[in-house]
């Protein structure tokens, strides 16, 4: 299914990653061909992709936050869990995965994907239902980071069992009293971090399937962080435990 990706960073990263088909690029009339726009044009020309100019209002129909550029692309290339293990092996690193249990807000998903890419996550798993998926708005929210990540869709409870068979520790982010603080948990080594839904957190079966539960200590007046903020903090804690590798 075709869709439009919009914004300078997202379009640039789609072209740079070269993981999905790009059918055409359109640039708003009057936009100067310099900086990132010139890089977009260079990459498109190099790949033989049509670059056309169009009235600004045509791009505004795609998104009011188009930043003067959009690209028509094919489907997002979801992958299998085995592909994520292969990526970890190619870097000669213990697996580092992110599992998102029914995160439904595109902005939250995009933020988590952006953080996951920055800290070197080898793969991200989404559930088969009741979740945001990699749409144009998610690509924009991730600033194009989604295009460089391996993302798959699976039954998370079953995927957790598969991970355990490969000696991957599954740690769920949870605010309950039974959860442990970061200083009590070893986040080094083969790890899958699970972040739950914005309101309800992890579903019961997924939570029970985790090896350990992690909570972030808090001292302010606000009761909790949202899913994207808490997940990003936990990802950085895990990356730190891995020696920033």
C-alpha cells in the first residue's frame, strides 16, 4: 500500500536507509535546493527516483507539517525475530530488544523508536493488534529513525518464550511495588525491555511472562512518567549497563 512520508528528516532517512520502495519525491515550489533538501535531491537522483516540484498547497494536503518535501513510498518492511538476532550477531553483541505492548499513541511510538535507534537496539517487537504501527506520522515522530530499525509484529507472550529459549532476559517496565529499582537489576547482557500501554501498562499475560519487573524511582510530585519518557530512560539505563556498546 502506498503512503506519503513528509518532513525533511523523515524523507532523507527513508532515502538513506533504502529499505523500502520510494516511488517519487515532491518538493514545494519556492523551496531552495540547499542543505538537507539538496541531499534529498542528490540521493533521489542517484537512485533514479523522480523528483518533481508542486504547489505548496498540494503538500499541505499531505500534512501541514510537511517542511516543503514529501515522498511517496511503499509498505514498511516488517521483519521476523530471527532477523533481529542476526543483526545482533553481525555486531557481535548480546541481543538488545525493545518490546512495546499496545503503545497506541503515534507520538509515543515514534519517540520510543527514535530512542531505540540512538542506543543501538537490534530490534523492536510490536503486538499483532491494539497498537500503533509504523505509519507516516510515526515516521515523522521518530524523525526517520524507524527506517533504520528492524521492527516486527508478533504475539508478544509467545515471542517472550522464544526469547527465553535463547537466554535473553525479559525485563518489563512496571510501576508496581513488586518491581525492582535499576540498582537491583542487572541490565547487562542479552536483554529485551518491555514497555506497556500508556494507560494500563503491560497486559497481564505479558507482565507475568517477564523474568523481572523494573520501576524507575521518583521523588517529585508527579506520580509517573508517560510511556515514551519512561521507556527512553530505561533504554538509556540498559545501554549504560552494556558499556554504551
